[in-house]
C-alpha cells in the first residue's frame, strides 16, 4: 500500500478493510467501506444503522497508509463489537481492550454527529420601525439598538409550539 496512495479508490479500500478484518480480527467484514472526501475532523466513522464504514480521504492523503490502517482498525472495533452485541462505544471496556489488542488508533467518532440546532426563543422588536430580530438566548435589549433605524428594542419571548402564547411561566 506504499505506492500510489492517491489512486486508491473505494473498491480498493473495501478490499483493504476486508483484509485487515480477516487478518487482525479473524472475522470477515461484510458491509461497505468508502472514502469520505470531506471528513477532516475525524479519521473515520462507523454507522450503527447500516454497519458501513467511512474513512477520511484527507487522512490518507496527509498521514499515509499506516495511519489509515490504524483508523480502519478502530472502525472495525466498533463494527465487530457492535455486531457481536458487545460494548462497542469508546468508553466500553470491550472496545478499549480490543482496540489495544489490534493496535487501532484512539480517535474517531462512533456515530456521525448531527449539529444540534438551537431554536429561536426570543424576538427583539424595534419599537420605532417594527423590525424583528430572532434570538436564541436571552439578552438585555437596552444594550442594543435596531440595526435599521437605531431605535429602541424590546425583548419578547417567542411562543413555542407546546407552550401557551402570552402566558408567563
Ligand atoms: Zn470511534
Ligand atoms: Zn428600527
């Protein structure tokens, strides 16, 4: 794997993962392994729903095959333990033990992180021009002015779907 790293495609990655699985774990890898070109903060990901594995293309290009092999081992630890219904998460002893045993890298994320979107809970209302600004957190309206007319602002809680409008908690 030392030569022509840049030319490795998904099919070759698949074979590579299958080889490592047999060699280091003694169990076949029966799902899909693909490269992810945009994955940069983590080396790889294991998807608990599909059992597929994604490997960061950037890791391969910057750190080389040796590092990626460790990432593959890490993901395979998640994979095999999860399928065997054992502790497959980072904090689990099963995971720590197996990772050490096969020599996988220590970092990655088990499940793709979906960014938690905070809802808007307040609106700032300009008392002069009626312009509205949505805010996620409480703030002191006296410290701000309307961006359009420099008028005074009033902070109002947004009615939530479950809450009753107009009522104070
Ligand atoms: Zn992980
Ligand atoms: Zn205004």
